C-alpha cells in the first residue's frame, strides 16, 4: 500500500534523466544493490511546495513543485517527518519552548538570542559575537572582516582555540591552538583532542571535547552541552544551551529573554546603535592600537533603545 501511494502521489511531478555510456542505462543490470542513493529535498515555504531529487549511479529522478500536506488536527506537516541535520523538529521544539535559542551574525546584521535584529558595520578587529560570561566561561565566539572581505571566525572552547580563516572564496585555513594549518573537505569531521579526521562517518569517535564537521559549504563546531556554531564565511550562527541563560555577553545580547535591554556594552550600560556595539566589543588581539573605540561615555538610559524587535 505504501509503495502504491508513493507511486500515485509522486507520478505527476516525476522527471527522469538517463545517462548514456558505460555508467548509464546500458550498465544498469550490473549496478550492485549497495550503491549509494542521494536524496536532496528543498522546501519552498511560501508556495507550500517541495522539490525532491533522487540520484543513483545511472539516473536522476526529479519531483518538482510537490504540494506537501498539513494535518488540520495536529498542525503537523511533511517537514516534521524529514528532519534537517542543522535544525530538526526536536531542535525546533526546544527553541519554541525557549529551552534553546540561537544568534546569527552576518557582516551587516545581528539577530540576538532574544529575537532583536539590528544593523552594524563589521570592521577588521576581532569582535565578540557571543560568550559565556561567567567565572568559569565555557566558550567565546569572535569574528572579524578578513583580507578577502569575508568573515573570519575564532572560537574558544574550554581553554582551546579554533580559528577558521578564509583563504579564498571557497577554501579555508583551520588552526587549532596555534598548530599547523589544515582544511577539511565535504563530509569530513575533525575530532579534538585526538586530531583525527574521518570521512562520511567512518571511524566516528564517541568521546571528544569538540568536533568540526563540514557539510556543503558550512562548518559546524560542536561541543556537547557547551554550544554549537555554524559558519560559512559570511554568516555565523550560535546555538546556546539553557544553562547559560542570562550569562551571555557580546553582540548577541545577554540571553535573558527580555528584548528591551539588548545593546549593552562591556560596562553593562546601554549603547545607541549597532556600530557602537561592534566598537565596544572589539578586541585588539595583536595590540596594534588601531582598533576603533567608542567616542562618548557609555551611560545607562532607557531613552537609547534604537533596536527593532523582529
């Protein structure tokens, strides 16, 4: 019944591409059953449609513009049955109940943990995006504009440092604790402290302090129960666990669930705009004396809220 339903439902959207030659249709009978099948799914939320591609060695089937269903009783959609590797339904549930939350920074905008979006201008000094500001901090995430006009990333995790610096439009240099520079390819994972690199999940380690995984053009730095960072050279996304609520500092805000007090500087007073936030949270790591500084005294005032709640 399931197979019949699948054929009936997918048939109107089916497009088929066959390859020719030794690896094409003429060699179909020689393909082993264990050959890999790749399935790509793209959701179009506004149109309420989904595109799906099923790729096998000798053919590609494409299903374009499929309308996906929604349960009228339980508000459940097809997206709930196809969890994303980056934001699954379980993660969405934790986020919707304010158990987990995220902050996103591009080179022009910040979306804070408490759902406030503001604009700013990124400079070429390291700037604190988000940190666990406690007596024994667990992590800190910095960004800056690099020589290629992209975003460079520096993350401290439990006293260890990870830098990911763009070396071109599509390649990156990874440095861990001032060690040798390396890079990882798509579907490869670097584990620390073993420093092993494995591909496609083969030899995955169960015990590690943090790991760096690359999927498509995005790096994910994950430290269990500490934080998760997604980075692609132009954006950084940080997922914060619940035990750091109200203990955050940096451009992402304090994660206290109150959006009225987001633009706080290191002295815990309110700043006037995003550019002042970027300046106040800058770090002159090299001691060059060339990093910008706030031009006026920072004073707390409820009249200085120039943020936009999204």
